[in-house]
């Protein structure tokens, strides 16, 4: 490339940017996680805003909560991102610590703040970081008026009504109507009871407070509802609980404001009221109330600030807040609206408001995420019947303390870091020095035979273009202390992260599971794939149709099929259990509730997803085998097995080898299936493979340096495997 | 190709039937979600056609959501990746199969290693580099990344397939007056059609269904590809399941179509037999 070309191009790009900036409206972007009903309202609000303020153009982008978080972090780190984000308050603490959102107290005056519910102003370490325009995510008791005419107000009434409702309505010996149901797997749904027994998960010093009598009582209470009073189903994750209520098979459900519209849409006459009072303490259960609102990006440009604030003020105005409440049933932040008929005349809204009154605000500190991750496995284990409430409370506390310490630790640079740079430099020099002959040969060879290099080089340039930088970035990251408290200004600190990986008690068990996961999957993928390809290679009428049906698992998007499999593994209603009970007369299996079975369920799902690919590759490979070879073998009187061994196998091998190696690598790193089928490692984080373990235990808790180190270890394992396998298979060499 | 007697045939059909049932059943469950009104992912009944079945989700998909726009966007991206990927892989794979040159083994091994690093960790640096290159919100960025991810498999598979084609074929062509490139693309390239189908399908399906990178690169809803579009139906705890399932089914139709179209080159097209060793 000519030397002047690049700067010239950059200038050109710069100029077009300047030219565009003049006279066009100020463009601002909002990233949000609104549900569909909210999005419909937002569209109308944007139209209205555009009419009032033609000088401002607002673009909105929906992202699912977790992706909003990670997407915003990435873009803010790269110096870009939307001007503002709208999300739940629990992301405020981490964002503020990372330094990717701006303090707002100087931008919103006192009068303005006073018009909002105080809980809508989210402060963290003496700064205002979020101004909420709506409340939500609080759990309430939702009851089906057809089954529960008068809702319970105390736990005793709850149990009594529940017991009347829980019965076998069609006389097949199985309970098919329940008094109460809710998501058993998420501690978020347990928190109201923790509060009801007088406890809470975190104190004002951000320390976990889980080793308490209140926690033991609450755990015991939840377990008793199912095992002693038998008013809830044996196993219910969110979707199961939701389905039971939606189909009129549960009288009451504990669920949040996002779900009410669906129930109404499905024709259920619902009522919304407080979760019943706990008699033992005389306290109302305390669901978490989470404001959702606006925060400003640290990269927000000064000239766009006014436009951004204008938009937020518009959204906080009385009329817009009223439209939101009227059309979505979501509680607005403006206090004056409480007396507006839109709320006061709507029994669901007033029920919701009553629940908010006894709820507690969502803690916004990052420690909360570590607490959730610590509560979840123990909570699931209590309900799985493997540990007692007492053991769980102790275990939760210990784990939470450890995770919080890990999350907040900032590793100090080791004294040998300068030496590390020296070694890296030396290694680079040595590498160049020792490869100088190869380089020389390469250049000479390329000059001599340009044809060869022209055909090969483009592919490699494209591959390495996109991978080299990210890879080197991770190498450096793995030796750094990048994390929650060092998001921008991290340092290279040495090999401490690697040390932690190998000292991590869970690591070796997870590695073992990963190896089982990978090998079992691969054996079945390749075995079934080749077997089917051999059958389909024969002359058979209708094989085109069969082939088409057999690739369906590859063609339909994985996300939905994996979740469908999860549904099929449901203990009581899933197709798998119904089939094995009906046609094979075998005892039913609690697939998703116990570790080994849940892991098997993941493997079965992944085998289903993966065999068509291997089948297609094998089918293609079989085409390359000249049939004269088989004819010659027939003349020699060879048996089918001899033909397979001496003709099919050696000629199929070169075509299958790359798929087998890459299939292994992909399966080893397959996060999706585990995540979807076992719902991120359930039960009790017992179904993790290495990648999902990295994601959950490191990446999720902002430990980026540590996550990078773990990923490097994964890379090293696969590298060793790859080299070993290729050597054995002699895949680089031709066959003929 | 092997011909069989009837008893063997019945056995083969029976086996295939079992696998077809296993392959199809979950997809039928997805279809029944798409027919259910009111966003119900699960059902306590095993009925495949729900009593209150409706095609509303399909109607909403096509009329109330920009679904066709997503289809168009994804088609552009996926075809570009497929053409680009297959073109690069078929040439590179050929050379690697036929010639010994400096750096060959290293190159082959190193492209495999690019697949070994967990993808989640690559997203942040990839975002940084794409945004530095000003490729955010462009298909160019997406197409390059997708090709780079699909290429290692494609190059290796092409190479493996070329390995099974005897090189005496090109030698004969070159004696007949072809140059090296002509010998490649007139003689060997058509014979490699099954591998072209495999790599083409692979490139297509992987870019057709890719989500993670697309979510980083595309930040303008008008440019959304299908996976990003379908993801719009998904919200924490209030997913529009009916639409999602309907969308997922419609999305797989082009894949099936492409497969049927490519079928004749995958199986039963040109077969080897021109050479006797």
C-alpha cells in the first residue's frame, strides 16, 4: 500500500463525519430492556416526542437484560455506546464502580426529584446514578378468582386454601391441580419469605446475612409448603409454574408484574394481592421492589447532554407516565399519579401498590450478584432434599463471603512483572531469530511459485485478521487484574490468575465432566451420523425425504429446540417420562432435579442436535469412494465388515477427520446447550462444563482477568488434544 | 450404491423410521408451541395440536413485525459468507492437498487453533477492534468475522476431500493442454461438489443462526439479522414464545430449501470412477 494512502483515507473519513454533523438533528440513542407492551408504548411516545422536538432524533434499541448489561459495558469500554440506558436498578452499583455511568445529582433539581417516589432515585456511594420512571419486578400473590374467590391473608389461610385446592380432579391417581405454585429454582422468588421471617440477604455494610434463624425458618417454610402441607408441585421452574397457573391448574402463583397481562390474555380472571402474612413473626413477606430507569453513559458528549435530558424529562412527565400506567399496568414513579383513576380505580394496580408498600428496594451493590450465585445452589439442594435448611444457611453464608472477597480482590502486581515483559520481549526476538530461515524459505518459495500462494494466502489472511488481536488481548488479560474495580485501568500483574485456576476446588471435577460430555457426544454424533449415512447411501425409494427429515435438528434454531427438550424432560408432564412410563413400563426419572440425570439430559439433547451434521459430512465423504472398489471386493468375496474396514473407513477418514477434530473443539466449548437445558447449571451448579463454569463463576462476577486465564487453560487443553489427534490420524498427509 | 433384498430393506426402513421419529418429534413440539395462543412454552398435555390452535402467531410475524426485513438482511449476509467462504476454502484446500510448501503444516494447525478459544471471551476485544475500524453497523464487519469463523472447517474439509481424488486426474488434464488453474477448476473442482455442498451448507447455516457477534456489531434495528430479530421476542420471564416458535420454524425453511437444492450435488451427482489405479 502507498504510504500516503492510509492517512488520506482517515482524513477523508473525518471530513465526511464533519460534513454530516451540520444542520442535522441531534441524534441520541436509548438502549432499554422493555417488554413488548412497554415497547409499543415507547413507539408512540417517541412519535409524540419527535413532534414536540423535531430538533432531536431518538433511536431506541431493545436488548434482553443481561445483554444490555454486557453490551453496554463493552461499548462504554471501547469509548462508544448509547447516550443513555434504561434498566433495572441492580446494575447501577457495578456500572458506577466501573465508572461507565455519570452522576446525575447536578442535573436533576430538588423540585424535580421531589415529584418522584424517593425509591425512584437510585443513589450509590453518595451520588445519584439512576432516575427511574417506573417500578416493577416485585412479586405478588396472583390468584385465579375462579378457584380462589377470597385470597388468603395469612400463611395459615394460604395452607388451608391450598390444601382444599390440591387434588386429583380426573381420578387417575395423580394430583393435577395445585393450591400454589411458583418458580422453585430462583432465590429471587424465595426472598419475600426471608423478609417475612424477619431476615434479609445483605446488611448495610454489603455483607451477606444468610446464616440466620430467619433464613432457616424461611427455607423450612418453603420446603414444608411442598413436603408437609403438599400444596405445591414437586418440581417447578419458572415456565412450569407459569404453565400450571395459565392452564387453570394452580389456584395461586407468586409472580411479578410482567406476567399479569399474559394471564388476562389467556382468559384467567386474576386478582393481585400481598403475599400472605407470616403468623410466626407477624410480618408481611417482603418482595424486592426494583425501580427501572435512566442512567447516562460516561461517553455522553457535552453537546448531546441537553437533548438527552429533554427526552428523560419528557418520559417523566405526568402525561407520559399516565400513558405508561394505563397501557401496561406498570407502576409509574411520579407520586401524583397514585390518586389518578388510572391507578386508584384499577384493582390490579392498587393490589400491586399495596405489595410495593411492604416490599424492600433492590440492593444496587455488586455484592448482590455474588449473593444470588451463592444462594442458588444451596436453595436448590434444600428443595432437592439433599441437605437440610440448617446446612444450607451456613453454606450460603460461607460461599457468599468467599465469592464477594474474590470479586472485590484487586490483585497487586507481582515483583517479577518487569521481568515478565523482558521474557516476553526475549521470546519474541528468539522466535524471530530461529524462524528467520523459515521466513527466508517462505519468501523465496512464494516468489518461485506465486500460483500456490495466491490460492492459499487470502483464506489465511481472513482467518487471522479477526482472531489474532482478540487472542493476544486475552493473553494479556489473563495475566491482568481486570475486574469490577479495575475496569478501565487494569495492570499486568503476573501469573496469579493461573494459580487460582489450578487451586480452584471445583476445577478438576468440572474438567472431568467436560471430558465425559465431549467424548460421549462425539462418539454418538459420529457413530449415528456414519451409520445413517451408510444406510442412506443405499438405493432406497424415499431416501431424499428421509434425508430431509433427518437434518431438521440442524436446521431449526437451537435456542427453541433446546428449550423444547428441556420441557420434554419435565418430570411430571414431559414427553420423555410419559413415553418411558407408557411404552417401556420403566420408572419415571427426575431428569432436571438431580445432577447425573440433568447432565444426561443435556447430553441427549446435544446428541440430537449434532448428529445430522456428521451425517451430512459422511454422506458427502461416501460419494468420493469409487464403487469399482466395492465391485472388486465383491469379486474377491469380501464380507461387508471387510469392505467397511478396508475401503469405506480409510477413504471416509480424510473427509471426517476435520469434522471430528472441530466437532470435539466445538462440543468442548458448547455453552448453549448446557445453559438452556440445565438452566445455567441446575441443579446446584452440578452440570457445568468448563466454558459454562467460566461464564458463571468468573465472567458473571466481573472477574475478567481470571476468566481469561481459565479460557487460556481451556485453549491449552484443546491445543494439546488437537496436535495429538492430528499426529495419530496423520490428517495433514494425503491418503493415496 | 448397493441394492438390497426385501427383508434387509424392511429392517433398514424400520431403523430409519425410528431415527426420523426422534429427529422430527421435538420439531413438532416447536410447531405446536407456534400454534398456541398466549405465549405458552410448555403444556401439561401431550396433544400435538392444541385445542385452541391458531395461526395468529404466523400472521403477526409477517404483518406486525419486521420479519421479512430480517429475512432479507440475513439472506444477504449468509449468501455473501457462503460465496466468500467457499471460494476461499476451495482454492486454499486444493493447494494444501496437492502441494508441499513452506509453512503448510504450521498453517493447517494454526487455523484449527483459532476455533479453540471460548467465544464469549473474544467478544470484548472483537468489539474493540471492529469499532476502531468503524465497522459497527456494517455487514462488512459481520461477513468478515463469519467467514473467518467458518473457514477453518471449510478449508480442512475441502482439503480432506481433495485428498481422496487421485492427482492422476489433473496430470492427465495437463497433458491434454490445461494449465494448473484450469486443471483445478475444470477437472477437480466439479468432482469435489459434495464437499462444496458440505462447506457451503455449513457456512450458510452458521451465519444464518449466529447471534453473539451480530449482537455486538449490529446496533441499528433496521439492519438486524434473523437471530437478532427473533431475540426481540425474548424477554426475561415474559418471552413471546408463540412468535419465537413460529419464527424459528419459518427460519428453517430456507435452510431445508437450500439443502434440497444442493442435494443432487451432495449425493448421486458426478461420481468418481474415471481413474483406475
